[in-house]
């Protein structure tokens, strides 16, 4: 068979299998030259190929030859963009197309043939070669609990600078500024937030108007209670260094000293109160101590000198300036319960003796414990039971009716005080045997005096 096959090839009756093999190879790259000659990768015929083989490759009638020729053109055209063609279109080198699978070079027609993303792109890629060295230096998270800000700043040469941006100041007249400051101060008395008050004052104050802050807030505090005066002293201390300076505070106190005669028309004890404010500001390191001891100034009148004398006397007290923290006393719920109870008992005894209802109301308001008024009602009823006197019963009944009509004591506090007496009657009757009859008579008197006691409270009156 082999001999017969060789004879057929020699006679030209059969095409060589080698040319057929060259066309059907898929792993080899076939180049078609200008004269439609199909060449293998090396650009020349393999060893053993005859002229008949070249003739068979040139014959255009075979379907296999057309397919191989088209495939060769397609492969050569796809590889030509990498410059595999030399001068005049002659091939220099054609890489196998399977090597394109893992190539990271740009595949579009507009690229420069460089790796995508500098070699850092692609699936499963960890970054540019050598980037792990810099990642160890820069990969520090400020939110990490172990983050050392000092070490980070020293290694990166970071210098932190504070940049303070002044808020915009509204252009207002002096009267408008005073009205706004009064509303800000009244709001501060409600919430006690010095930072909010300072922020509000910064938006309305110009540099030349800052002494007006001390004059306004101290003047408003003259008309309020001791607790509000304490809050005002705290506000002055917090405004110092942020909104006002030491010179601004001294200038504000000077304006108040000059206007004391007019202020005394509404507040007769203004020199005494202003002396307390000056002494407290000195104790808080807002004003130099020499300010209080300069009472012999020629530009001051007698009232202003009296205020400075009051301040210097407070500063000269034995025990140091620590006592000036309570220069306005301890007011409101900060006092111990026993202290408040004792003050309520004293004002009730003073009222029973003097029968001055306005003074009693003022004393109750100064206690500043509206949540503890039930203790006042309880102590007044106990005093009535112990006195066993109709005159005292009438005075206490009148006091209760006045406190209810002026809303000084709320109906809830009033009822709570009576019910506390109801609950303690079993113990009260041990000391006051007639307590049940006296209490019944007092309840009926209060019922006839007005409607400040509810029907339910009257029906729940305990009996022996």
C-alpha cells in the first residue's frame, strides 16, 4: 500500500497529505502571501514538500483551501496590531493567539499597548508590583482603637493648626441688641445652657458693643431671684475668654457703677447686689482684684463706692474666696430637704403672727421649690391641728385660698398635701387626740371659703 501511494504521488494523480495537513492544523499560524501562497509559521515550506505540494496549495478549486486561506488571513490580521509585520508588510514574528488569553495589555484600538491600570487591574490582582511596601506605611486607619496619632504625625510630618473663623455679626442698633440679649438671657434662665447663650451672643455683638453684655445681663439679674443671679455669675465666667475679655467686663461694671442712682429707683439694694457680682467675678478670675479695692476713685459717687466696699469686704472674709461660690446662697432643689422644711415652718410662724399675706407669698416664691409645695400644705395643716385655735384655722384657710387663686401652689400640690395628712392621721392622733374633729372642722371651713378643694378630696376625709 505504501508503495502504491508513492507511485500515485509521483505520477501527480493524488495530492500530498502534507499540504492537506498544513491547512487543517489549528494550532499553527498560516500566513498567506501576496501571491496567495500559504506558508507555515516559519514563512517557508517544510522539509519534504515538493513542487506538486506548492501547486496543490495554489489551486483555488478546493473548499478546504478556501477555509484555510480565510483562517490564515483572519489570524494574521488580528496579530498585526502588535507590530508583527515588518517593512513592506513582511511578517517578522507572529505569536500564537492563545497567548492573548492572559495578556493585560489594552485590547482597544486606541491604546498604547501598556498594561491596564499600570499593572494593578484585573481579577485576582493585588496591586502594582512593590505596592505592598508602601501599603504597610500608609495603611493606617484613624478609627482604629490602636491608632497612635502622635506616631502618625511624627512619621508624616503633620502640623496641626487651629483655624478660628469668626461668625458673621449682625448690624444692629444698641436698642435692638439689648432686646435680643434680654431674650437670650431669659431663655438661658430656662435651659441653663451657657454654650448656646454664648453662640447666640456672638452673632449679634460687634467688638465695640461687648461691654454692653455685662451691663445688660447684670441689670436683668437685678430683677430676678437669687438662683437666676447665680446663673448670671456662671454665665459671666463662661463668656470670659470666648465672647468678652477682662477689659470688657471691667468696662461693663463701670457703666453699672455710673448708672447706680437710676437703677436704685427700681432696685433699692442695687449697690449691695452689684458688689456681690463684682466679688464673684473676681473669685472666678474674670476681673483683677485691684478693681474692687479702688473705691476712692474721683469719678464715682457714694453709691458706687458702697458697691466696691461691699465687694472688697466679701473678698477680705476669712476662709478665702471659696466661700464666694455661695455668695448668692444655695437655692432651689439644691438645698437639703430638712433646710427647706425648716424655712417653710419659719415663714408659716411669721405669717401667723403678722398675718401679712403678701410677705408670705414673697417668701414662698423665694423658696423656688414648686415641686415641694405639698410639704408647705402639710406643715400648715399640722400647725393648725396642734394650735387648736379657730383664729389660726381662719388664717391658714385664707392663706390656702390666696395661694390657689394666685397659682403659687398648684391644685395637685394642694391635694397631695391634704392626702399626706390623711395617710398620717393614725400617727397624728397619738399626739393630738382631737385631730379627727379638728381636721373635719378645718375641711368644712375651707369648703365654705372657696372651691380650691375637690369634692373627691372632701369625701375621702378619714374618720375615727
